[in-house]
C-alpha cells in the first residue's frame, strides 16, 4: 500500500482535494482538522520539519488517510527528537484524518512508516475520547514490537445544549440560575450594555482588535502564547479564513462603549468551539464574562446548536454552566526499543515533577512568549 511523506506545507496544500474528501466522511469533524487551521499554525508557530503521512489504497491510488505530523528536534521539557501533531499546544483536539472504512489498513501502514522516521519517540497529544487513533495505532505499533503507552491528557469541557433556554437553566444549580438573572440586571444598571456579534470577513478587523484589547488588559504581562505577535498572527489568519467560509464568530460585550468581555470561536457540525475568552479586569465586579457566556448559550439554543465546547481546561465556571468533561488522551511510542523507552519515560517523569514545573514556568515568564 503506497505511503508518501509530505515534507512541506506547499506540497500539503496540493493535497487539499484529497484531504477535504476524507474530511467529509469522518463522523465528527472539527475545525482543527482544516488545512486552514494547520497551515497558519505551521507558518507562525512551527519549528522543525513537516512530515505529513499520506496512505493510499493499493488498487485505486486514492488517499485513505493523512497523519498530520511534524518532526520536532527537541521539546522545551526534553531533548529527544519527536514526531508530533501539527497544531500541538495551541489546539484542543488533534488527530489523524482517516476514512472510517479503511482505518485498519491506514494504521497498519502508518505504524510501519513510523519505524522508518529517525525519531526517538512518537508523542500525540490531545486525542479526543472518541478517536480510534490511540487504540488502533497503538495496537499496530505494538504488533511491530514498539513499546507504547496511552495516558490521560488535559480534559476539554463541553456544554450540551437542549431545545430551550429554560431547559438549559433547569440543569443548573439554583444559585447559578439566580446569578445569571441577577448579573444581567446588575450590569445594565451601571453601564450602557451592548453585545455585538461579528461573523462577516469585513468585520474581522474590528472584532479582533476588541478581542486583543480585552485579552491584553486581562493578562498584560503574560508569557502566555496568545501574548506573542506570532500567535496573534496565527489567530488572525484562522479567523479570516474561517470567516470566509462562514465558520468563525466573535462576540464582544461593551460597557459604555468599551470592550468588557470577548469570546471567539469556530463553528462546525452544530458545535461552537470556543477559542479565546477573556474579560477586562476593570469590569470584573460585574461578572461580564458570565453575562456574555450566558447570552451566547441562549443564542446558540435559539439557533439550534448541539453543543458549546469551552475548550481545554477544567475551570470551575465551565461546570457551573452545565459543562461535561471530555477526556483527551496522549499516545506515546518509542520506536527505538524498550531501553530508550525507559530512559525517555524517566525524563518525562522528572520533567513533570512539581519542582521542575515551577522552574520551567519561571523560565518561560522571563523569555519572550512563543509557540512551544
């Protein structure tokens, strides 16, 4: 079965028709499997070498799947050459793009190809809980004698949306229901409140300017990736390309004409995937983030959305609004054998220790923000 390694983003762009044909057949597409997400990520954030794997059917030559990998020379936490997903660290859900009818053949061929790539480890973060990749690729690699492990990753939280706003409110605690009603009335007593929605391409400049204003007020000295120009250029590229296909929205809550809270996200398959969400500190006492989130959920229910995905992280506010945790997974494999697996696993355990984590966070805070 033919396997091709695509080693530049321009070469991957030529694969767009085949890529989109497979995307149209997967059961749960998300915005992060768009080339319009992955290509800007590589342009603005990528480090290393593109190594996207295409597997073709033997008789027809038709693509049955893509593994959107890149080779990373080293990680911030370890020095090992690693095969990872494009979009790592900045993306909530990462995965292979596989025609469901040919998944077994795809993962078998992919596993054999991985053995030919000069890397010390395969590390695939943020695999969604419904993905076949951890099990099927892990089994295929295991059959070749490659040590593998699947471990829990950071959860994402989604809010399932019912048919009516009252039904959604009934799912919340009495305290949260009271707060939602009270917070709306309270802020309107003190400010002239407007919630603006931006969706058209020609509106993106104004929307992104408000979004960045709120974000930088919220985290003025942050070493977070969104504080860097490279990451913001990535976010702007994604916003404009997704807006051109009608799949991007930004909501801004204004208080007396000033942006007080903002949320952006991509829309796909009846789900809004939230991306950036922030509020300005001077409006903190008026719960502007909660007010905006409640307004967006109410709108989503009226428009018939299935879910609002509140992205990675298990912050308490997500569960107050009816969120349900969705566990992501990490697949690690060690193509060079068990001894190297033990060495790398030991380095990982050391790297994940609380003491070293504090040292790394301190180091990051003292260096320019960038995609890692």
